[in-house]
C-alpha cells in the first residue's frame, strides 16, 4: 500500500544537528510522514531509529542529524516512488471516467475486476512458492563507504575516516570476503553518486554506509548494509560506546557485518576479528591524526611522525602506533618524497617494527614493513616469508599484494608480478592504477602499456611527483626522451628538486641531444652532495644516461655499500642493459643475491 502523502519528498528539518526525538510521533513529524510509514521505513529501509535501554517497543528515539542524512540519501528513491503514486492515481481516475457511466460499463468493470483478482491470486501463489525456495545472491564482496561525520565539527573528519579505515582493516582479514581498500572508497566521500552506481564502479555485491557522532567522551556509530543489485537495506544497527572503547566498537561492527553477509570465518580469523583492547581517547586521537596525514612530502611525513610518537609517549603498549611510526620513517627514506639517508631511517623503521610485533605478532602491516626491510637488505627468502605471512593475516591488503609483486619483479618473475599487481587493483580499483603497475610494466619492458597506465593515473592525481618520475623512465626507455623532459621537469618542481628526479632528467637531456643541460644538472648533484645526502642511485642514472660506464660502476659500488633500492632491480632494470656484458656487473648481481633466475 502506498503512503497517502504529498508528492514532494520530505525535506530535512532545520532543527539542531543532534536534537533527540523521543517518540514515534516526534520522529514522524520531523520527516513529515505518519507513524505507520516511519515504522515501515525503519523495518524495511534501515531508517536510523534507536531503542532505549529497557527496549520497549514504544520507547524509541532518533537523532535529527542521522535522520536528515538518511533522508538525503533516499531522496531520489522517494521522488520516484511518489511520482509512480501520482501516475497510478491519474490512470485510475481516467479509467473511471471512461467506463463507469453506463450499466454495460459497470458490468464490464465487474467482469474485468474478477479476472484481475483471479490473475493476482495465481500470481501470488506462484510468486510465493518460488520465494520460499529462493535465496538472495551470496555476498562475496563489499565496500565500506566513508562514515559520515555528524558531530557538527569539521575538525572531526579525521576521526570518522580513522573509524572507517579500522573497520575495513578488520573485515579485510576474512579470506572468504573481498573487501575494497580504503583509498578507493575515499573517492566516494560526500559524493551524490547512488549506492548501485558506487557498487558497480567498485565491482562489489554489497555496500556498508553509516555515520559517526563524537560528543565529548562518547562515540556513536550507525551502520547499515545495502545489497547492491536491489538497493535493499537488509541490516541496520547503532553502537554507542565510551571513546576508550572505540576499538571494541569497531570490532562489534565488523563482526555484525560478517554475520549478516554470512561469510565463512575461520577460527583464526574470528580471533583476529574480535581481538580488542582499551585505549585512552588521547592516545587514539593522536594515532588517528598520524594516520590522516598524507605521506607525499617531507613536512607531512614529519607531522605524522610527531603524532605517532605522541601516541606512544602516552601509551607505550599501543602496537598500531609503532606500525604507523615505522611506515612514516620508511616514507621519509623514499627517494621521491624526502630521500633521507638509508643509514638514518632504516634503524628507526626496524626498531618500530620489532616493537609492534613484540606487542602484537598478528599485525599484517608490520609483517609487510618487515618484509620490505628484509628486501632492502637483500635477505630475499626472509622477505618472501614475511610477505606470505602478511597475506595470510590480511588476504585483502592491496598494499601487501603490490609489495609482493615488487619482490617477484626483483626475482625476474615479471608475469607473476603483473598478476599480483592486477589482484591489488581488484582490491583497490580506483587507487592502484598507473604508478605501481606502470613501474612493473616498465621493468617488464612493456613501455607503451606503462605509459598508458601512468598517464591515466595523472588524470586522477595530477600533482603526484612520483607518477611523473616513473612516466619519465618509461618515456626514455620507449625512445621518447624529448617528451620525457617536460614530464620530469614537472616532477622536479613538485618534489622540491629531488636528486632522484635530477638523475633521470640528466639521462633525458643527454638522450635528447641536450648534453650541456645534462652536465649542468650533474654539477648540481655534485654541489648538493658536498653539503648533504644525495642517493647514489641519482649518480648511477645520470652517468648511465651520459654513457660514462666507468663512473656508473664507481657509483654502483657506493650504491652497494648503502644498500640502495636501485639494486633490487639489477636483474630487470632496462637502464642497466649497457653493463650486462661486463664481469663487474655479474659480480655485483651475485653479491646482491640476484644472479640466479628462479
């Protein structure tokens, strides 16, 4: 039965954002519907209605902010439903005018009415008999959309994002469920895109959406599950906890979702899913602020480090803060970001990882970081073991898939590396695009494909220095040094004149016949080396580009002593091709442990 209500959709009320409504009547008045409609919406559509502790049927309450957010997401559906109501009523009216004016017309209507009733009865019996044996499609994949911050304070966005990320992290530990990574779902933050469209874009069976309200020392999360194919809201729940129980709350939400999608959870997965501990609000807040800072510049990384250290100072037993700290230090040593000396950052990364695993051996990201550290030190089998352990703990970790793809690439197993990177894209379809995949394709000598991937990535992230840097590699290798020059110059500007970028730009200038400019940049590297750290790889790329193989070998020896990341790719890197016939190069590959093809 359709609701006998005005055609216009309900408008959100202009009451205070968190004003409580303490009865069905008040809730119905707020959304401009009758009580029966509101009760139907709660049951069938997941409308956020809550029960008081004693849980009597009539003792309900709702928050205006949650209702307004829910109404906003349902506006289009309501408009369509009411338009259909109007169309149906109009048809009935016209039919009545045409046929009820004569006795013959009335008899005809009676006959037609009986026929329709009979048809409806048959349809009902048939449909019901089918429905009894029918089951809804199995849910094998889902995405958790960014929880809406309904606290009324934009400064609390980091808190809502952190809660979203942690719920995703818990669900990702279930092998039987494909869970989309945070970086892809964040693209749909505050988007008008409908749930079915989002689900189609991400390729998932179900969507989780909800909201977070933080008020003083308490946090309330409302979450609901929506079936992608039918837009059916088939589960909804609200959780209200002290802020110190935030990790318990995230665990409860993840467990409830796992139960509702009826995914098989192993005993080990369940143990990780339910594992919680209390954390003080101050510690959790510092941790989430560290997580919310980007790792795209030295300033951002250093700000993250300060937040993680603050969390550790307040609670030295909070393992996730050590993982965040290790990740930030590792970013500090990345050539395209800050390029801090490996001798400076690696001990700090190692110390933080070891402490995190001492406190919690089941932290997947800690195992990924440890694997990366082993890989940088050329302990190849140890690195492989840690990657596999991380993937066992979190089979939906797109970053772990990409990191393992990099390990496979270093071994010369390019086809497997591409397969693992494609799997990473399935888990993070909107973020795992040109940058890492383009690098793997470049190393695999699929230059045209690498260029397409990287150019597509730039369309989405036009200010990312490392994408321009990798694109410069691919363009040079594809015989397009002139086209690589403006690309690398753009990277140079975005990276605050990173020495790693300068080294590749020297090669681009030299191969484009602009040797004078190439030598000018080489002189800049030499001047900077006298006053600070310049990665050996920058000089290796520069001298290889200038065709000075003797100097390239000299700098490769220095790269060996500092365990430069460039030597991880000594087996495959196209820029090393001029050296491959030299016995010194074979000896270097042997010392790095990459002289045997597996």
